[in-house]
C-alpha cells in the first residue's frame, strides 16, 4: 500500500514538472518568435515556404565553399 502511494506521488510530481517545463518552453518559443520576426522582417518572403530567404552573406559563403571544394577536388585528382 505504501509503495503504491509513493508511486502515485512520484507520477503526480513528474506530471507537474512536465507541465511546468512545457509552459516554460511555450513562453520561450513566443519570445524567440518575436525576435525571429524582427530579424526576418528585412528579408523578402519566399511565397512557397513563407520563410525569409537566406541573407546575401550566407549565400556568398556557400558559393565560396562550393568553389573551394571544386578546386580542392581538381588539385587532388591532378
């Protein structure tokens, strides 16, 4: 009987902790969404995904990396 009571208390405590954690996650997501919206506001919207396009800086880095890997492969094969 005592073991069953302890088990019930443990489950109840876990449920409360999980609920509190979920509430905190939702609150932090709301804060993050607001800052994300502020950051994304200057980017044009992609009509399909409804998300901003990557910045020019990121695209430039990606192109540079592709070019670097292509030249590296040519050097390795030669």
